[in-house]
């Protein structure tokens, strides 16, 4: 399974509410060549509501991105927005954005992180 396939599988499972720490897709952020950050526990903890884990994951896998906002929308839905920025720290037209939504702020950020990483790999 490629990293892109694993990220897409993880996104599907997190979005459906069936992610599991035993799922190999939870290691999706670790490069196929190895040597990258160990993200398995950060993914699991963020999925289960740990904002500290979600922020730590963001910092370890999305260099050159910023968290634009994490907002309550309607009812119990939270939306997290992350943006790719240029070398001066600005988001400009043409740079990718990613949005995640969930009832948990940490899980919404996790979904946005997964989508951002997918965008990086597809670019």
C-alpha cells in the first residue's frame, strides 16, 4: 500500500467513525522509506479527541502549512481549516487549502491534516 493509498483509507475510516489504532492506515503519515516521524499514537489520540495530539501531528507532518481556523459551525459540528503558505508565511491563490469537519475539534483537525497531506502528495 502506498502512502497516498493509506492516507485515503485513513480519511475514509476517520470520516466514517471507524478508525482504529490497530489499523495499518494509522501509520499513513510515515513515509514508505521509513525514517519519518512516528505518528501512529498521535493519529489514534487525535481521533479520540486529544487536541494536543492533533496539534503535535500537524507540526510533525505539515511543514509550510498553518491552521487558519477551528470554528464551531452549527449544532455540534466543528470545522478546521489548514492552508499552505508561501515562504513569507502568506496564503495566496493557487496554494492548497484543506477543511475537516467533525463533532470533535481534534478529529476535525485530523481530517484537515489528512486532506492536506493528500494534497501535498498529489501535487
